[in-house]
C-alpha cells in the first residue's frame, strides 16, 4: 500500500469536516436571516438568547460563528411546536435553530472521525 492509499481515508474524513462546516455556515445564515423578524424572544428560551443571536449575526470568523451557534443552540430551549402559536416568523427562527443544531451535530461527528496525527 503506498502513501496515497494511506492518506485517502484521512482525506475523505477531512472532506466530511469541510462539508459539515459549509452546512453549518448555511444554517447560520438562515438563523441570521430569520432572527431579524423574531418578536417572541421571551418565549423561546434563556434570557441570553437575543444576545447570543446578535453575536452570531455579527460573527465573521468561523471559530466565532461555531461558538456563537452553540450559544444560540443552548439558549434556545422551547419546543419548536409551541412556536406555531407565536406566528410564522418565530416558527421560522425555531426551525432554523433546529437545522443549525443538526449541522453542529454533523460537524462534531465529522471532527471526531478525523484520526489523530501520528
């Protein structure tokens, strides 16, 4: 087995990380956009949710986006089904946060699959 064959799995795992980061960036963009029309912040979770969403919306570097996405995810504690009664804009934000959570979970799984350097 040559070096190219040995690197192939690691390359695929790194590609999975890159794809997961791209999916997270798209999910963050959706959260940013839907947060503009939220009117029921108090009904969605922890008191720091509006600040966490603001910080996420103003993040520029990927590490900051990821950290702020995690803050929003932790602060968003309402069951999304409850948001049906709060209007479409609030429901859209809740749905975007749920999608972002899935992207964060995929990123975590992808990062955990990358082998440690030898």
